[in-house]
């Protein structure tokens, strides 16, 4: 059983997963959970989602958890949801003390928390002002202060990519073999960092049915995009190793791995069939312009197989200026909107102070193209 802790965002909140209240935040699906779900299903496991956004309040959510019958509960909170997830772990452990809880995802990977609830954040954050969902929960249970040392712990904390690790836990594999980093930390929580990196091109495509994808398809993150709308990813990892962000260091493979263009086309075919033969538009989560050769290949295949698909992507301003011919090529395949993060203009601040150095071989020599 997966639990999505996405009620912390003010734009989502309780009961936001309703047609009359649906918005960009409430329609968001977690791709990481969806990929883990598809992998577990491919191995014969039954998987379903309990989405906090579909409940009216904590009482409503607690009643549902008490009714649920499951072998494992899996959470993957963002940092903004860390304390909401801590409340959920406590609810799970009080309702079903002997059923293991697995917590992973970006927050656990980025903050190096080896136990959950998050002790380190509590020191710096909760002493100032508790997040709204935690305040609600503390009021509900009659405790006016969060003391993480007194709260139940997750049984497993998974760093980095979770498909293979979560399957190993659920299937009772020997976690002390050479294939895993294994450690028992405070309060009996098991910390796991898988050494085996998933091969993205042999993994099953993401399980969009885990979330209510109808909300996403009808509520584009950018309102100007047409429906049916879909979010999509084409790789993992980060090519930067910046001092202000530890994504590239913390993720299990600092090497950026892209899916094959044919795998990407398979994903689009799945979306097309699910939308009665029509893809309205796409939003691509990755920083798309770092990989010119790959860009040219998949944009060409879009034109050949689909004609034109409007899509929104993220770009670096310097890339746009350096490679206008690639921008033109992408626009012909469907690029309609872009998000550009404008950075500091001081090279010393970027390279010396922030250590924002790109680690992608061949980036400075993209393939030449003829339009």
C-alpha cells in the first residue's frame, strides 16, 4: 500500500482530489511512486494507493487506515511533506503495529536522515513554527509539542532509487548480500541504499493508474496547454555537483542516465492509447537541453510517428543562446512553452563559490544538425 502525503501544499490540502476543487497541485502524480508500483506489479505484488488529498481531515484519514489490510506501507515524501509523513507513520504504527513501513524518496535521500520521523529537521524547523498539517494532528491527539524521539519509527528508510530495494524488502530477500548497503540505525530502523541501479530501458513503464490520472489529464500544470495533458520523464540523475544542492551526490548514480528514444516512443504510444488516440500536450520534468544528440533523435521520432505534440520543458538560458538551431528543431516537433531559470551572471560565483560545474562529456560539442 502506497500513501501519498501531498496535503501539505496550500494549493492542494484536504479533499482537494475532487473534481470541483481540482487544480494543478491536487492533480500532481509522483512519478517515483508510479515506477516502483509498476515494478512491484510486474513481480506479482498487489499495489494500491491511499491519497491523503482524497480525505476531509485527519479523522477521516485515520478511519480509512484502520480499515486497510496490507503487508507493507510505502511513503515517499518531499521535504515540505516530511512532517505530514511523520504523522502518517505514527498513525500506521498505532493502527497496525506489526506491519512494516518503508519511507524513501527525495527527502530521505537528500537530508541523509537515517531514521524517520526526521530528527534533524525538527531541531531547526519545528522549534520555530510547525507545518499546518502537523499542528492539526497534534491538536487532534492532544499533544502540543512534536518530540520525534517519542514517535514510532519507520522500519526501513531507502535512499535513492527505490524499485529494486523496495522489491527486495517486500519479497524478504537477504539484505546483507553483496548487492546492498545495509545498516541498522537508531531505534531499529534499517537504512538501505541499493548498489544496483535500475536499467531504465528494461523497467516497466510507470503505473499511471496508481494515481487518478484523469485529474492530471484534464488539469494541465500550465493552463494554456491542451488536454489530455501528461507529465513525463526521460531520465534520472543530475549532471551538476553544486555546493547548494546535493542531488547529484546523493542519488545512487551521479551519472545521468537517459531512456532510449524507442522506450520514450513506447511511453507516448501508451499515452495515446489511453487517451483515445490523442495526446493533447506534455510537460517534461527533466532539464531537457543538456543532451543535444538525444534531443535531436527523439524530436525526429516524434515528427515521424506522431506529427506534432505540443510540449512544455525546462531549459538553461545559456543553451538557448548557444544553440538556436536546436531550439528551432524542437519547436518543429512540438515545443510550445519553456521554463528558464536565470542564473547569476558572475562566473566566479557559479564555479568557485557554488561549484556549479557541468559533468556531461561532450556537452560543449553537440552534434551538428541540418534543419
